[in-house]
C-alpha cells in the first residue's frame, strides 16, 4: 500500500511507522537534490508561534517560499488576539479560513492536537511544551542517516535535559524502529520521563540511564546533546543546581575516549553545554543538522499539501 501524507496532521512521531518515516527522508533527499520551485504556488502557510523560535520558524518559512507558497502569521503571541484573551481554539478556527496549512508552536502540551481537532486544514506541530517536536525528529533522522550512512543498529547517547527536552522524546521513539541501543545521560532530576522509558522498554529497546559519559563514550555512534531548558523550570533555584552540569569539549572527549566516526548532534540553541572547540571537528554536525531543516520541511509541506512526486 502506497504511503500518503496528503492532508494529514503532523502532531506526534508516534503517529508514523517506519515506512512512513523513510518515505519522508527519501523525499527530503530528492528535495535537496532537485529543484521543486512553484509546486506550492497559490498555497498559504499560517505560521503561528506562541513561543520563541529561530530555526524552526525560519526554516518552515524558507521551505514554503522556496516551493512557491506564501506565509502569514506571527512570531510572538503578544501581537495576536490571544493578548486580548482569545482562546487558542478560537484563534485557529479563524485563521484556518486564511490558509491551507497551519504550523503551530505553543507552550502547552497537547496544544497541537487541540488545534488539529477543531480545524479542517492540516496542522503541523512545531513543538508543544515539553511534549513532542516531530519535524525536528525528521530532520534529526535525516542528519543521522546522511552522516552515518544508516539508521540501523546505532548506539545513541542522549545527553542533558531529558525531562523537558521534547526533541529527545520524539527522536527516541523514532530510533526504536531502527534497532538503536540508547543511553540516557542526565542529572537525576532531568531523567527521561517514566512513561517514555516504559514505552521504549515495551518495544524491546535496549535502554540505559547514566549520569556521566565515563565508561560508555567509546560505545557511542551518536551523541545527541541538549541544553538545560531554563524556561521550563518553575523554580530558578532548581535550574541553578543543574546549570552547566555537562560541557562537551574537544579536549574532554579526547580524554574520555570516543569512536573516530562519532557524530554530535544538537537541536540548538546551545548555551554552555557545548564548547566552540568542537565546531571545526568532524564530530560536529549540528550546523548541518539545522540546515537540513529546509529539505525536510519542504518534503513535509509538499507531502501534506499533496504536491509530492
């Protein structure tokens, strides 16, 4: 049965099987290699960002414009009618009349699903609180496959804020399809949520929880580093306890030992968890990762709007 994304919502990576993930990755590769200008001519994307964003918002807008479509929307909720007390439900019901597709980032978990439930145009989740960030996962998978040559059977270390890091939750679910072994490295207070761990174990994923890279660094094919997300902490004191607890650097990795072909990803922005000494090494692929947002999001927009080959 042929894969179809036409008019589908992109809410959670859990909604897609392995075949569907690979379909988007293959389509993104074609988008990167071939000109697809104007296949979305006349289509309108509503970009609704209730939380700050640079890479996700701009890459979606760039992808839409490169495919010939146009973009409307806002980059902060203070300039929308939400500032007047309008509900998210009412906002998206109104906006669906102005567009063909909605990309939504919101600080509340479940907001993207709520929007999808009340509108008829497709909704793409660009991050809902600490829950999911599925389009980031597609570009993470694309980057890993492109730099490692495969997605199958890799050993991946997730480092940093695993409690609030929605990119980690989504990527772990996706990598489970490809037989990955996963090491979750974090302070005790920022561990992967129990429901995430339970689901991964139910899917027979080899999972390990650690507080340090020591003893495991030489096993890793990929390190997925994340920042400690200050904005998710209700108590600033709790944030200060874990701030700067991990700091990757070239000298530190050389000291503890790593594979020669290790690749380091980061969803960005980084703060103090990754030293600039890594930037010019062959390990660092996070800037390429960010640029991969263009072909991947072009692929998703084209597929959902029925313009994919």
